[in-house]
């Protein structure tokens, strides 16, 4: 609902006195606004890391033909009956088939063909005897040129990969919504598919706000701090395979910030900002976004990261205006921004998996809202364990200790305090 559609007496979302919005409710609003990007056709190599927009089916059988799983000899299994080390069966070697060669030598009774791993199985053979189970008769080396002694009986089909046993042409080998990683891409290439339908990576701009911010390493005066949020958000995007199209730091100037947004709107799919979203007199992001009818300010029932602004700018770009405290920004990205960016790409899986972990050191909780606590993690024979990486009482600003966090403990509303020995759901992010 736009501001013009709200009853005149209704407070703006996020206004003092309004109830905080539950995490799930805010996430639903975010995902509802994040319409998936248009579908494109891409060459397979160029599509690595992208999300498939359509199922992929095999173009050929895998394997393409019966082939050898071992270096050895292609034989007729019947010719190896009762072979043993004490009573080997001797076969005449009539040729060789190497990988990449299409020869199909005819095996008559009592003959064998040298064959290499992956080479097509001769049509008249039905088994492979590994070279380790043979002996060259009267010849140097492991391989026989003229006559080979078979030291073990081969059953029909031994060490043979059958045509289509992996996948048959027309069979689905990848689903829409899956991210194209190394193993899936290799499977698609092996199945003879050169192009896939995908959604592109979102074009994202990053803006950190605050007149107190200075470049890392620059001289600092009283009231000034090194700027890290643009590094944080850019790195989070990089972890998700997204290179921001622009990264900027803005002073606390509402008009200047609005002008910067206007330059980006329509050229990017999303803008992520940090800072300036609270009720303060100089919270320029909230002030500038008040003129955007498609953007709303909310208070989310979460610790940290309560103040948020989210919506769609008039030019069409999504905006995620996150709190300025670094841990709050990181938690907000994890809960809301990452799922939205994945939804833009059409991903079937929007969230990282949550895994249970046993608590080593308890902490005071917040029963009225979701708590997301940065934790260190360790593996034990009994499973994962975790302990706070920050001081649980107040940690939204604790950028240094947050750097040691390997996951987030998610404590749902109503639970409150967490005691040592209890189990919490955790999102593993860096361990």
C-alpha cells in the first residue's frame, strides 16, 4: 500500500508507537517485491554460478556406448572359464582399442584385444579382464603383444560400463532453480548440452552513509571512524557471486543522497545502503526515502537490525536500506537481502541451511523478538557446538569481534534466555 492509500490517521510503518513487524512478515514483503529477472540463454561456460531458469535434459546417452572401466583386455567371458593363477587361460592378442578410437575388432573364440579405460567395448566382447589379472606370455613388461595369460575368470559384463547406465537422452539432469556449480555444469557438458536458460546476476549498487566515515588508513579526527560497511556488503555480495556495479560512501546530506539514488535508479536492479534509517534528525536515508511512494520504513522484531527501509524506487530498482551498525547490517543481509537477491535469480533455495548446535556458553535472550547472535563453532564427536563470538548484551556495533564469527545462532521469539547445554538452530556462514 502506498502512502497515498493509507488512512490519514494511520501511522507510517516504523513510526514510534507502532508494533515491530515479525521477521517472517517482513521477509514475505521483501520476496513479494523481488520479481525474478528476465530469462536469458547463455553458453554453458558463461553460465557457471547462475541459476537455471529451465530444466536441462540430456542430449545424448551417458555413456554413449558400452565402454571399458579398466585398462586391460576385452574378451568373450566364456573364453576365460575356470581361469586361475595356477591354471591360466591363454588368449591370442589380435589388436588394441584406445580411448578416442572407433575401431570395432571382431573377437573370435580364444582371442582378446588390449583396451584402455573409456574405450568402446568391441561388439563381439562382453567382459574386461584388468591388466593386473593377466600376465604377458614370454614378453617383457606388463602388456602382451601376441599372447596373454588370463589369471582370473571374468563374468559377463565385468568392468563394462553400459550405454545409458548413467543417463539416457531426454532424461532431466538439472532442474530450474538450481545454481549451476562445477558438478552440475560438468554433467550438462558431458550430456552434450552447450546452452542453458538462466537468469542473470542482479546489478547491485552499494552506498554506505555517514559523515563520520573515512577511508580505512586515513588520518582520523575526533568523531571520525574508519569506514567498513561498504567493504562488508561488497564482500557479502562477492560470497554470493555478485560484483557490485558501484560502491560509494555518502555524507549525511539528504539531498545529495537522493540525487545519488536518482542516478542509480533504473541502471541497477537493487541498491543496498547502510546507515541513516533510524528516527534521528540526521538519518538521511529515511528522510530521502520518505519521498519514494514505493518504499516503507519498518521496525522489524529482530535483534540486531530493527530499523529497516525497503521497497522499490520510482525507476524500478529495489532498495534495501540497512542499519549502519556493522553486525546489524550483516544480519539484515543474511535474513532479508540474500534471500531477495536469490529470488531475483529464480533460485529454488533462498536460505542457507540451519543446523542444530549445542551451546557451550549461555546468554541472556530477547523473548519479544528474534535474536540473531554471531557465534564461534566447533565440531565434536557428538556434533556441532557453538559459543557467542560477541558480548550478547549489546553487539550490533562489535565489528571486530564479529569478524571471528563462523555462524549465527537463531533464537526465535518467546524463547528468551539460552542456557549452556541447550540446542539452538545455527546458520553456518564461514566455518
